[in-house]
């Protein structure tokens, strides 16, 4: 099994949301679930959310909350090397 990271991109900032070990299919399923449900800002009262697939490993998300609209990208990254590896 591979090691995966779901990454959130917002306003030129990248942030890891989840790290896990799974198959590629399960990782893509978790990415989709994250794009549909992740609460990226505490206290934000979401009024509308639109999720668009860019490719199998990337989703563009538009969230309307109060007077503001937020644009995010959720990407799936496979860990290919780490100093923690044996």
C-alpha cells in the first residue's frame, strides 16, 4: 500500500489535511469525500458548495459563506520518499 497526503490549496498556501496509507482507489475516494465535506475555516456558515473534478487526483471547490466566496483546490499526493523510510 502507498502513503498518501490530501493537500488543500487556498490563496497560494498549501496545507496537508490528511495522511494515510491505502490503495490508490481508496485514496481517491477519501479525496472526493474531503472535497465535499472539509471545513476549511472554523465558524464559517457555508451557504453553498460546488465541487468540480479537474482530474482523478484534483478537485476545485467553490464555497459561498456569508458575503465571501472561497476558492480551494484539493489534491492527492503520493509520498514517494521520506527520511522516515527504512
